[in-house]
């Protein structure tokens, strides 16, 4: 009987220590460019032809403890599926670094990424590389990608067979706000701070960099207005 009690206690402790299952890693991809600027919650500026995307989330360890002051290096394709840099010289369009707050929270406004043909289509996705030089929590550099639910080109249709679009921890649900042009999604990231596993190696590019579309900066109060719409949307659910 005592043995059973001990085993049950061990199982309970194990379950408590894994409240937040680790987010899966994903490959860096061919279009990473170091040196992205630090911006205040903006990754890609809006264009008349693009749909806005507002993403919020929290960075924690696998015990759900917040990871403050971590740097999120974020990049993705524009609405046409094209990455900067290009002939326009806009080397850091749709590329930005943002920092988690004291509770590990992050948020950013961008556009919904376009798909691109890479010997077959890739689903819409956003790249993340997370580092902790300024964070009191120590962890290895973490690289992954964010995907979106109901995308036709998620695994197994994803042309990148090494990529993680079939992993549930990398797929976020997004919803439309009332204006139709704005998507809102929440994606929490959980890091295994005790792991020393290496990230995926840099994958060779399968094509040339292409020009990113010129864009227009949204008004400064757009994030505030979006937050009000999100609150109203949640009240009606």
C-alpha cells in the first residue's frame, strides 16, 4: 500500500512540474537576416491590400513561470509571400525585435503573412528566434515558427517536410474582428529552460530574396483600439 501511495505522489509531482508543455522547435529557414531593429510592438507595417494581424502571448518555462525581458526576433513574408531585403532597399520590412515585459507577456501588430511557392506551397507562418541575454532566466537560444489554424497548407500539404506545421503547439487559432480586415490570435510559448538541445541548423535558401512591398505605418492608437475590440469580442463569446 505504501508503495502505491509513493508512486501516486511521484506521478502527481511529475504532473505538477509539467503544467506548460514545451513548445516545439522549428527550423530557422533560409530568409533570416540578423540585425533587425527593436520596435515597439510593430513587426510589419500595414498596407491597403493586407489584412492586419494582432498577436498576443506569454513566454514562460515549462512550469508556467514567466520569462521577463527576453528578446523575440520576429520575421515573416509580406502579403505577397515575399521576404525583404529586395531591390527596394527596405532591408528590415516585416522584421523586428520586441521584448517581453516583467510578466513574460508580448504583443505585436503586423500583417497576415502571404504564402509562397517553394517547390510547393508553404502555409502562412511567422519565424521566431528567442534569446535571453537581458533576462534573469537563463535558457538556450530557441528558434521556432508560428502557424495558423485552418490553413490548407499545414502538414501534410506543407512543402517543407522538415518544418513543424503539423505540431499542435505551433498552431494558433485566429479570429476575425468586426472590421473583417483584422485577425487576432493568442500564442503562448513555453521553453524548457533545463534543455541544452541545439536548434535546427540553418537551411539553405531555395531561391533568391525578393522585394518586399512598400507599406504605410498604422496610426499610433491602433493597438489601443484593437485591444478594446478584443475585449468586446470576448464579452460576447
